[in-house]
């Protein structure tokens, strides 16, 4: 038997160190070639590290949240034959099982006993709260008829593992649902390390608010006609071209409006003191995933049809939510669109996605009585809450840009006039 040492790979783009986000294996696990061993986080994206060999994990080179240099020892695997290590490497202490997330489903050489998880009382989460769990765990819960919000997670940051679902089933849903007292006094505390994607999000948001001179502008838009057009197009073409949401219409309105406001489709390098205006409109679409907010990019939105943009938005959102978006798909935007859908509230103050100078925020649609030509009528109204970098964009230009979008959305036929 020999030892195969896997080092932190050079991911490119001049990156000298990356953050170890999470392990998908633990010491003693049997792994096969191409099985994902760990996720590492660069400045731009999450990257899977697969195994190049079959074997048994004998040591792990770091803990989740640790920043590791390219070329440092990531993991050591016992293999048949001589391996690639002439002598046993010196590595960090093995990561404790409690700090390791569940392994992704993958072929195994032989079965391994499942770790023991102590059954716990259900968590008192809000109905709308979305607990941390992998897609495989969510499917497991769905198949078993388990509400994830009632399950105590034993993984990092409270992530729910397959073993947690098994423990929940063993104690019985009926028992679990009656053991928690919603009026019981609580004195528990939980410390959650800020690592991985959550750390990157925190750093970026802090950097954006520190460096840019934010100002926000809110405008009310009557989207009654726009929504009628959307419904009509879905009824006529939905079966063959796919269903349309409002987002591709808003992207189209941004593309058209930016023709007259090129200073808003720009990036600002505040260290070099250079503004780069771009002809291409690469729209970042803020997307919530299990690991946090990600911004996949619809490239060349100006060259796509309404359905082309809709299809690309859906594809990228799915990739981001499933952790499959590539680094290229998560970088290079020139302006960002953010929406919380039905939870969009009335007004928001979105934070810029540096080095961009504008972000357009979509609030929820509500029906309200409006006065039109002296008559009170019910209309579908929606606010756009947008933020700009005042170092680059003047207030008048920002207001006129949003007003241009408003005019296009309230008269949707104008979106397609050239």
C-alpha cells in the first residue's frame, strides 16, 4: 500500500491561496476516482476538488474556513501500489467528524457504517425560513415527508445532514412535533463561523459600502399592461418557448434605456481612477442559493431575444442554486438586477456590486386604487428601488435612467420598437 497526496491545485487567475469551504469526506472514508472530496472558495466562485484515485482517506490537511496556499497538502489517500508520496507527509490533525458535512452521493468501494447522530428536539424555525441543506438532503426529506424546518442540523452552521433526517425519523414525527414548547424560556446560544460563501458575501458588501458613495432612487411603475402582455405571450407561446416572468422584460428595458445612458453601464476602478463604459450589457442577476447570494451573469443581454434572456436567466439561476455555476458565469457583469420576487417589499436599498456603478432592484407587485383621467381604477403597481455610485453617476442621470425604464415598462410595445 502507498500514499497518494493531493495538494491544493493552482486554480488560475494568479490566485495564491483559497479558502477551504467544506469537506465531503472524512478520515476512514473509501473514495473512488472523480468523487468530490472538498469545496474550495476563490474570490469569484466555489470550486469542486475531485479525487484522481481510488483509496481510503487517511488524513485531511485543513478545516473548513481555513485559508490554504496553492500547493499545500489538501488530503492524503491510501492507495494500492506505491502512491505518489515517497514518505508519509506531515499533515494537520484530522478534522473532527462534527465539523464535516455529509458526503455527496457517490459510488463507494464498500459500505461504511453511518455516524451516530443523537436525536434532538425539533427546531422552532419560522414557516418561511429555509434551513441549510444540500439538494440531496432536500430530496431525501421530500421523499420521507419531513419538513426540514423541524429538523435539527448537526453540520457546519446548522446544515442538515442525511443522518439528521434518519435521527428525526427514528424519534418519530408525531413525538417530535409535540415535544417542543413554543413558550418555553430559552437560554441557548449558537456560534456560527463566517466561512466560505458567507465570508465572501460579507467582505464584498462591506467593501462596497466602504468604497462607493451609494445613493438610492425609488420610482413607482404601473405594470398592468406589461403583466397582461406577459400572460398573453405565455398563453400563446409558453408551451413551445417557455414561460416568461417579468425579469426578462425588465432586462430588455434596461438594455434599451442604457443606450441613452452609457455612463450607467460602466465599471469604476477607483484605484486607477478610470471609468470603463461598455457597449456590451452583461446583466448580473442576484440569485439566492443555499450557500448565500450569488450573481450569475447574463452575457450580451443586448443581443438576446425576450425568450433568449428568459431561458438564460432560468439556466443560470438553476446552476447557481445547485452550486454548478462556473467562475466565468459568476463574473464580468456590467450592471446588476436584483429581485426578491413576492417577498420584495415596498422599498429596498440594494448594495452595489463593485466595480459596477448601478444596481436595479425590483419590489413586489401589488394591486392599488389609482386615479387615471379622473377615475379610480385598480392597477398593478411595482416599485423599482435602485442604487448608484454617486462618484460616477449624477442624481439627475440616475433619475432619468429609471424614468426611461418606467416609460418602457408602462408602454411595453415600445420595448420592441427600433
